[in-house]
C-alpha cells in the first residue's frame, strides 16, 4: 500500500483529501505545516507528498527546497495543491503535478496515481 503525506494547514481540506485517498486504497499521514512534514518524512517512509504552498511555520516552497536538497528525500514525488499553482510551477520546477484549487476529487486521485507511476514532471491539472 502506498503512503501519501498530505501537508496542508487547513484541517478540513486535509480531512477531505485523506477521506478520498483512503477510499482509493492509499495509506495517509498528515502534517499541518512544513516543520511537521519534515518530522514525518524523517520518521515515516512516504511514497508521495501532496503539498500546499501557503502555510505557517514553513511554507511549501521552503519545504520543497529542503526535501530536494536532502538525498534521503529528494526522490519523493511531490504533487503541489494550491491556489497559487502558476507561481508554484515557476518556483518548484521539479514537482510532478500542480493542482489548482479548488480541484475535483478525480483530478486529485489521477494526479496522485500519475505521480506515483512516474508521470510527467511539471504537469498542471
């Protein structure tokens, strides 16, 4: 079973995403900000990170930079989920997919499956 880390400061959004990913057969772990996400990836292997950009403590840009700089986490695929997808595409060029919010559940599930299967980098949905 593939494990997805959902990083988002909006608890209701995390719950909705988690619900739909669980229905698809994924294991889901959560983090409310970038600092918590770093703790999770250091203690729990994850297969993919679904990342919001605008968060307190450490935003998605800084988290993505830190993950990319660390050889232990650099290969974890990232799907960016944000209202600032255009800006994110310019700053996180190695992310697998960019989901512009609000997105449909099917778009989310498709993006996660594609990223786990090595889909095109930088694809916007």
